[in-house]
């Protein structure tokens, strides 16, 4: 039997349908509703910074600073004395401290032009809720020091460290060469020829001890080694242009020089078909060997002459040379007693070998 028609029941059902449909819309409207101009946690909170200092929005820096000094003297916790009929925010020491902090916050907000612009924009556009939070915390958490200054100081510190460490390495290399008989004998002979050792042993009014004479002779030998021997590689004499700071400054010059050199290379050897000179041939050999310029420069002259005689700048010749070097290395390792012991150990007792011997 069908239920009788009830207008009241139909109206209730229709209201429920409307509620179901309106609930998401109401939720979206509540979440998207614009925030008030004054937000707790931003700047002066729910108080207007201009009202806190008692100035208008058109006040200049001098007027803001003057109002701040007056209020700061009045509400400073150590100096505050309640006046008769005082209706201000600081009528007790505790409330005076809160008022002093609020005045200081208002002054910090309005004294800086950029922060004041953000604050005025917040007052004029209260609907941009999340944008105000972003600008507020981005300025608070931003570094106080210019990033460019930090980078410059860091680069200078690294450059100074490089220079000091390179000088220490260079002095250690000179001290080591002074103990090598080959270089020490040559330096001593040069010092004798120039009469430097006699000057070190001369006795004047102030008599020198044996240790002083020995130290002076050692310094003379080291100075001769420094002037006569050109040390390359990681122990070479430090040069200012090799420091990081100067490399960064000269980076545009090096880049332009490389572009010009590369264009000349393409034009001379790829387009015009010129033959390679000795410098270009050595460059191609170094690239094939995958060596840096300093490593290649440290090779002996007779090695470079051998490379040129065998025409190793040609790829096929270099592949043959590379295979010969690998075969020669294998023969040396095969005849090396230490390599034989190592292979025997790897075969019999190498790492990862499983045994069933009980300890």
C-alpha cells in the first residue's frame, strides 16, 4: 500500500538536499574568506602600528623616531612610573614592559621603508592573507648580511688558505731537495764558486756560533736550489694568478681567449687544411693521453721527442703505442716478485675464500 502524500515530509527532504549541496560551497567560502587587515602574529598583531606610536600614515621618519623615543622613555620597564590618571596600556610594570615591546615592534616596522611598504600594503589589501605572511617571514628570516659580501669573503679566505698551503708545500720540497746528494752537491759547488760560503764563515766583531754558521749555509744552499731548479706540479712555486680569486676575476678573459683560439683552430686546420705545428701536435698527444697541462709539462724532453717521432698525434699511431705500453706493463708485472706473491696470495688465501678448518 503506497504511503500517503505529505507536503511537510517533502519540504524536509528538499531542505536536506539543499544542505547537502550547500555544505561544500559554504566550506569553500569559509576557507577563502578574506582575512582582516590586522592579523595576530604579524607586525603589531591586532594593533595598528601607526596608532601604537600615535602618528599618521603620512608621518615621516623623523616624526616616527621622535614618537618612538618619547614612548620608549615613558614605558621603559626600569624607568616607568605610573602617572595620575594614566589610561595608557602600561599601568603596571608588567603591562609597561608589554607596551614597551609593542612600541619597539611598531618602530621596527615603520622605520624601514621596505617593511613599511609591506605593512601599508597589508592594510590596503587585507584579502591577500597568505601573501602578507610570505613577505613578513621572508624579511624576518632573510640574512642581514649581503650574500655578495659573504661570497667575496669566502673566496678571499679560500685564496689565502691556498697561498699559505702552496708556500708550505714549496718550502717542504726545497727542504727535501737540499737533502738529496745530487742537488746538494751542485748547490754547494755553486756557492763555493760565488764565494757565498766564505762570507757565511767570516768572523767579524760578533762571533757566530757553529749552529748559526750551519743555519746560514743551509739557507744559502736552499736559495741556490730555489733559483736554479724549476719545481713543477703540486710543489711548484705559488703564483698569484693561480689563486681562486684571480681565476674568478680572469675567467671572462680566459673564456674569450679560448673561444678565439678554438675559432683559429677550426679555421686553420679544419677549413684551410694547414699542417699541425709542434705545439699543436703536442696538444693533440696530451689530449689523447688524457693528461693535464701541468702533468704533460712535467714529462722529460726526450719523452716528448719520442712522442713526436712516433707521430702519436695520429689516432692510429697512438692506439698502437697504447697497446705496446699495456703489453710492456703486463710483462713487468709478470716478472715482478711482489706481483707474483700478490697473485699467489689472491689465488690461495685471498679475501672471501671459504675454508672448513676448525679453529
